[in-house]
């Protein structure tokens, strides 16, 4: 087996470092990485393409839900869980995809609500809306 000269590895290392530096300093690349959906998230486009039943869950505070929300969404947030879960359980049917949202990606309420629905209530198809309410509003303003 032929051996590559050490200079080849140096060139390869230099090229790799330059490529990584270009990627790190390119704002488009950073936005791409920052905006990639997590494994338990769904995009608004994917939600719109879903052919089965959907149940939207708004995990924002009650005042935000009262001000505006996704049509047909039900409120369910950690602060009012006991009162709000009854309507969710009434509307949910096996095979229904549940999509939970709160303000944006920084909001942790949607993740807390989704985790509780999955683990404590055994909902089998729960996703978090990538970008949350902010993504919905942006899409509706176009």
C-alpha cells in the first residue's frame, strides 16, 4: 500500500480548517444551523401537508390565547393544566396528530406540555411547532 507524504495531510488539514472557518463566519450557515427543527419538532409546512386529523395545542399563557391563537387550537399551559386538560382529552382521538406551540423557539412551555402529553397521557403523535406562534404569525402576514 502506497503511503501518502506528510505534506498531503497538511494540505488536507489546512483545507478542512479553511472550510470550517468559512462555514463558521457565514451568517447564512449559522442561521441554517440555528433554525434547523429538532427531532421532536414539525414545521408549519409539514403540518399543513399532514393528511390526518390535527389537534393544535396553545401552550402560551391564557391572556395570549384569548388575544389570538391558531384557529381551532385548544389552550393547555402548565399554569392552568387541570382545568384545560379536560377539553383536550375530550377532543383528542387515537391517531390524531397533536401539535403544541408557544411563542417561539425560546419558549419552553410547548416542550413541557408535549412531554407531559407523551409520557403521562400516552399520546402517541405529539410534535412541537418549529418557531411557534411567531412562525405562524409570520406565515399569515405574507
